C-alpha cells in the first residue's frame, strides 16, 4: 500500500490522485474482510500523505476528496467515527466521544452497529490516540493522588468533561481532597459529573474558560489545576493567556498540568481526514513557550509513552 503514495523512486511530493488511490485500495481491502490490516495501513499512509501533499492540497483532501469517497461512508459504520463527524456539541472530541475511548464497546451498547462497524470501532479503541487519552487520564488520577499525599487539598479541573480520571483517583474516594472544583462550559457534561461523582463532594461550575481571563483571580488558590483535552482546540495567543490565568490560581507549591496532542501523533492524517477531528498540535517546545518563565515558576515538559500527548507541568515556587 505504501507504493500508492511513493509512486516513483524517490518521489516525495504526492498528488490528490495518490490520495484517491489510497482510499480506493483501502475500501477494496475492507470489503474483502481485511479490515484491521487495511485500517492500520490507512492510518500509516495518511500520516505520510499529509506532509507529502502540503498544507493546501491536504486541506482539499480533507474537505473535498475524502468526504466524497465511498470509503468515508463505509468508515461511518464505526460509532466513534460517526460521533466525531456529527459533532453534537459543536466540535469533534467531546466528552461522549471520550467515554467511548475510555470504556470501549460498552459505551456504545445502545447504538446500532454492523459487524464491520464493531471491527472498526475496535481498531479505533486500540489506536495510539485512544491509548494516549487513557494514559493521560491515568496521569491525571496520579497527579490528584500525589497532590493529596503532599498535603494539598484543593483541586481545579478545567474543561473537565465527564471527569473520568476520578475513576482511579483514590484520594477523592477516601475524602482526602477538601475542595474539588470541576469547570466546564457544557452543562450536559456537568450533569453527568453531578450524577456520577456528586456524592464525592465534587463542585461543578458551568463556565467557559474565557471567563477565567476576564475576572481577576479569586482569592482562593488551588494546589492542583489541570486541563486535558482543552488546549488541543486553543490558538497560541489564547492558550498563552489562559496558562497565565491558571497559574495565577495556584497556591505556593501548587502545580498546573496542561496536556496537548503532539504533531507526532501517528493518526494525525486519519483524524483530520476520516474522523474530521482537527486538533491544534503542539511540540514540547511549543508547550514550554506557553508560560513566560520567571523565578516564580519551575517548568517541566514531558511526552507520554505512546508518543502522542505531551504534558506541561508548572509549579509555583
Ligand atoms: C475532549 S473533552 C475533555 C474532557 C476531559 N478533560 C477528559 O480529558 O476526558 C473537552 C472538554 O472541554 C470542554 N470545553 C471546550 N471548550 C471549553 C471552554 N472554552 N471552556 C470550558 N470548557 C470547554 C468541553 O465542554 C469538553 O467537556
């Protein structure tokens, strides 16, 4: 399949015809039952095609070529892909989508699904971005527990979605966190949080992060502030200002943790074109640039074990 893009020896630049051929071949293989291998190859080839086409032609491929191809409709049998494209909350990676990534097929038990749809769903569930999102939630749970173990008791989760990291945060279940504030602009997501975790004392706040920029930081300071699955949608200038506003809410010794997908995400082309899930990707260096380092902060950036998500950790000295 690689030969579809690298059509001539040493040829780097691809054309939209190359992209069309990739989609044709993938569809044929999937209809022949070769679903998992064809999916894996498609993801790999689209990663390549994205940079071989260049920004402009890739845009045409994503907006016009891929959606018009019959493979696009075929992949729509996967509830994860279908939900991403439908964007019921106005953007692709909402909290419901993340529940599919966290819980797998049990999250879509109430949806009609063909055999092909189920196999495609499994491919997506096992793919690098899904593993990275689950690993990211694990890091958040551990950060909450570490905060409690260090004597910190006030946590602010920004753009919390369904707050699924609480599933594994032992300190919250043990009642060791004095105040846990979960902020999101989406009232429906917060209703899920109230229902699932309200008994643990979680306070939900229906608010967009833009308001955190407008208001002066309240007197209360937090020992841990974190945002996952938010910065991937924020432009550089807003992300920079928000980072400063979140840092302002840290108590001395407190930590701000911000996660972002990296451009090394091997599914970047597949997410762009087939899921219609564009993100703002950041390198570790770009993450570091989100804060103007001075002697009130120590900054650390690290990548996950999947090579998909990078965390920026800022500690107030
Ligand atoms: C991809 S989900 C991530 C949810 C959760 N943090 C996680 O990692 O599972 C993104 C969440 O960000 C919220 N969100 C997006 N833009 C926001 C904004 N401007 N202000 C507050 N919340 C926002 C959405 O409502 C959604 O719940």
